[in-house]
C-alpha cells in the first residue's frame, strides 16, 4: 500500500518521505510522503474552490447519495481495507473485519440516513413579554455548511475515527482536509481512492499525510483558510491545537484522552463484570480511548474479582502490539513506575518473548495492578495500554468520589443488578458516556464525547450535524 496525498482530486506524493513501520515485527512497510506547508495550502485552496463550485451547489439528497456510494466503495474493497488496517496497526484481523471496516462504511450510511427528516426549527413570535420589537413574526432556522473543515485523527482506530468525522462533515456540505496519524496512513489513502471513484467533485475531500507538531498537523490547524477543526487524540495535543487555532478563532470539536473508571458493585453478576472488564481493559491492547484503566470493586467481592480478572488477563493471546516502539516504551515505563509507586503486579508487568519474528515488534503484557494510592501517577495519568489498577471501595458515595476524582471524564462502566442503583449512580458519574452492564455498545445517533480534559462538544447523530453546520435564523414579520 503506497501512501499518497489527495489534493483537488489529484494523487501526489511530493514532500520528503518517512518510514512506515510494522508494529508486529518492527519491519519497514514503506515510505510515507510528509506534506509541506505548500501541500497543505494546496489542499485548503482546493477545498475552498470545491465549496464555491459544484460541491457547494449540491443539495442534501445528492450529498446523501455520494455518502452511500462511498460506503459501497468501502464494502467493495473490504479485504484491502482490512489488510491495510492490520498492516499499519498490527491489530488482530478479526477486529478489523468486525469493527474498523464495517463501522467505517456504517459511518457514511448513518449520516446519509440522518440527512433525511432533519427538523427545521420554526417558531412564530407573538411578541410575548420577553421579545423586543412589535408585531408578529415567523422565525425559522436554516443550516449552512461551516466551509473548510480540518480533520485530524489518531492511530488507534484510524479508519473508524476519521470517517466518524468525514461523513457528517460531507453530509453537511463542507469540504474536508484530512490529516491522519503519521503512524497509520494506509486506510486513509484507500479511502481517498474510494472517494475519487464515488463521483465527488474535486476538492470536496482532500488528504495530506505527515506529522503533527511543527508539521502538516500544525500547518493545517493554524491555517487561516480553515473554518473548523475536528480532532481526536491526546488532551495535550488538543491544547496545542487550540492555541494554534486561537488566532483565527476557529471552532473546535475535540475527542480527547481518558482514564476511564469501572464500578463493580457486590450485587453485580461477577462473571459478566469480569468478562466485561477483560474486554474494556484489554481490547486492542488497551489502545481505545474508551478502555478502562481504573476499576473500583466493592470490598466483599474484591479478592474474587481480582483473581478472576488476572486469570483471564494471563490467558489472553493474540491481543496485538503497541503501535510503535515509542509507545511500547511509554507503557513499559508506566509498568516500572507502578512498581516504584508500590503497586502489586498481580499479572503481567513486562514485555513478552515469543521466540519468533514478533520479538522485533512492540508487544507488552496485559497487566493487572493493585495496591496503589489514588494519588499515584499510574492511577491518574492515561497510559493507553493493556493495563488496569483495581482498588476496593465500601460505599456507593465512596465509589462515586473515586470515579470522579480524575482530570479526565470520557467513559465509565457500572456493573450492578440493582436497577435503582444503576439509575442513581449513572447520572452522577462525571463522564460523557456511562455504560451499565456493558461496554462500548454504540448507537451512532447518541451523543459521544467527554467532559473535563476528555473533550469539547459532542459528536454522533444530530450532535455531529449541529457541529458541522452553522444555524442561521430567519425572522419574517407577518
Ligand atoms: P496524538 O494526539 O498524539 O495524535 C493525534 C493526531 O494529532 C495525529 O494525527 C498527530 O499527527 C496530530 N498532532 C499531533 N500534534 C499535533 C499538533 N501540535 N498540531 C496538529 N496536529 C497534531 O494522539 P494519538 O497518540 O494518535 O492517539 C491516542 C490518543 O487519542 C489517546 O490520548 C486517546 O485517549 C485519544 N483518543 C480519544 C478518542 C475519543 O473519542 N475521545 C478516541 C481515540 C483516541
């Protein structure tokens, strides 16, 4: 798979190259072109031109049809997408087959569907006390595109997360410039080929590859020609992008990091809670923003839960590597830090050896920790690896206080069979998403995003359509 930029309907690979590394065995997969400021300028200019030309003139029905053709195009090249995502990320093939690629096609279908039946908001004003002016009026709100939207996506779910933003941005009639993560450029390139064949006008969708700070990402998010930025990635990167975007007061939608808690009450179905926590802590080796890194268990079932979770973690096989040597080293540095901070390593805590080519890759062991104080850095900072710390609690209020004592607030899980408790606890957890007796069960119409350092705004369904369009109120005196 050769990574290329896609600018104004033309594939190009100018700019210096950097190596793409296979995280499974450390071998080189190819070279990726690094977009210069000039390539980024060209992409923004092409996007602006598309808005002024054919793309800007297309109605909702035509845009929805284009989204469906993109979804069909992904489906038609399903195998190629799976292979490219597996090669870039090292994730298990089954994950790409059941999550990444179907969800990418689903993202385009969902927003094609959502374009229909979108309510216009209309009010008639009869000059009640709080109105100003006189007479009767009809107010209605129309929505128009924001313009050129920059999308910056991370490496952990490359295709799924970029299409999660591209689809609603195009649905609302914007032109898009995507900069995917430098670690995972391949499925974005395939997507550009699919878009090229789907009959979108040149410039409606553009792709530039490259790094973030001091490079393509920074050039794009600080560009005067960009009207909005949708970003998924680390909270610190979000802060850097905000600073960069501040000069142009560019609106942002941010999906950022997390340190997600799980609360396991003694009345829970313990096996279901263990099973759910194995999934929520170790899926994709913990490299999903929604993964659980803090588990709080009611004291009577604490020991049993820890033993069962550790036994399951130990058995895990084929869970996939860390994305890069750098990220592997970061996760291992937290395993060392945990020991220094006084943790008991119940299982894992190191890097596995396989005795084959995988020893050149970036693998770490699924790890269960206990015994740390809540002030420990291991308990407070996002690690983004297959690791969780499990701590006991005694009361519901204590559980809530522990869950909420975090700079982050993305997602949480609650395990209980007590219906009243579920309803009492869920709204009091300071996260944007609360799952009860499940994890990562998603309906694409629901609001998705985090509070505190985990994000700004919500995406999903109407929430995305709201961010990616501008409401304009029309008031007519009648
Ligand atoms: P990252 O912040 O390092 O990089 C994300 C993207 O930002 C990449 O494309 C990168 O090139 C670009 N970038 C980096 N610095 C930049 C800068 N100064 N200006 C512009 N662009 C810049 O994140 P990552 O390591 O790729 O992804 C992992 C992180 O993403 C974790 O923190 C995870 O929790 C978070 N995440 C959040 C969600 C969510 O929905 N909330 C989903 C997935 C991942």
